[in-house]
């Protein structure tokens, strides 16, 4: 149809730092092709730009690991070749790297994308993403000031 709504819920276990003799998580992730947001857990962003670092080794980058994740999305297809979608996502960490970590909250992200299908295997995407950065990226100190992030991206995708 012309309109659609949907949602996603995902969980990937984290590794408990208090059990050094066991590895409960951190081995498996969401996969290289699972990019639910434009900023959070987006492996393409990590590949082209690098990890977005926080304090004390916290970072946003790569595949989804150590997270509870939820997303709601809605879209419209005014014509067959154009898809406009908005999504709101929230994520929190399963485990913190250290017991004194400030918070588990990765934050909220709002994304808006428009994708135009040029041919059967070529598409162009324009996207806007805004991450309301959570306190997880403050590391072990609540005194660290972590700012929100935004992204404007255009992407040409050729699929085989």
C-alpha cells in the first residue's frame, strides 16, 4: 500500500565485567548488514567515517552489541519509486563496561529518509538523523558533557 507502519525490537547480550572467567556476550552482534538507524549501530557509518567516540572508551560504532533496542517507523510511498520513512529509536546497554559507569542509556534517535529507486538495482537515498545522546557515552563521570549528534547523508546504492 501507500502507507506503512512497523517496529523492531532487538536484544544482544553484553559481557558482565565482574565475571572475568566468563564471557556472556560481546561475541555475537546484529550483523554487518543490520543498520537500524543512521547513527546508532550503523556499520556503514563506522566503515566510512570511523567510530564516534565518547569518554573512557565508550563509542558508537559497528554492529549492534550489548543492547536492548526498540524502534517505531512509519512511511509513505507517494509514487512507486519514492519511499519516505520516519523512525524513532531507543537503545540502552545490557551491561556497563565497569561497575562505576554513569548510565546504560545509549539514547534516542530520530531519522527521516527519502529513497528514490532509479532503476531495479540503483537507488538514491537522502537522510537526516538526530541522536539525543544518552549518558552511556559519559563513561565513568557524570561531569563529562556529551552533546547530541546529527547527520545529513546522501547515498547511491547499487545492488546485484
